């Protein structure tokens, strides 16, 4: 059975990645691990979702990649937020707040059945 949190992720993966990179450059595994750790394992990002999102965001100019060495001494591609990426993050966070507030109103409405 799929976790409900994972289903919500489909439309929010870009903003989660951008927010993760706002803390500094990370390689793909580091991005996924940070999100898992930060959400107490409520969100698990699969490679099949993460890397296509990273490549797409790189093409859009929101992030840039550079090869480096991981903490384990392995060659890894590190992703960093660009200025357009920071602007996009601000837009996405504002949109998220508007949508979550609207959903909160619906879920908190009196009447009806739970």
C-alpha cells in the first residue's frame, strides 16, 4: 500500500528539492537522505523520481550541477540552487501557503461528515 504522504509528493517534489538545496549543494543521495531525515522518514524519494526531477530543474536553470567527491570519497554530481531557482522557490512556497490555507478551510469547515 502506498503511503498518503508519497501521493502528495508528486506535485511538490520540485519545491522540496529546491528547499533542500537552499541549505547548500548536495548530491542526489544527499538530497533524498536530507528529506527523509527531516520528515522522520515520512517522505521517501525514489531514484526514479528524484533524478528526472533534478535533470528537468537543471534544464530550466533552477539548479546547476558540478562533479565533486562525496563524503565517502566517490565521484558524485552536486546540485546547487541558482538565482532563478531561488526565485522559483519563493514563488512555490507562496503558492504552497495559499493552497494549504485553502485546503485547511475546506477541511476545517463545519457541517458535513468526516
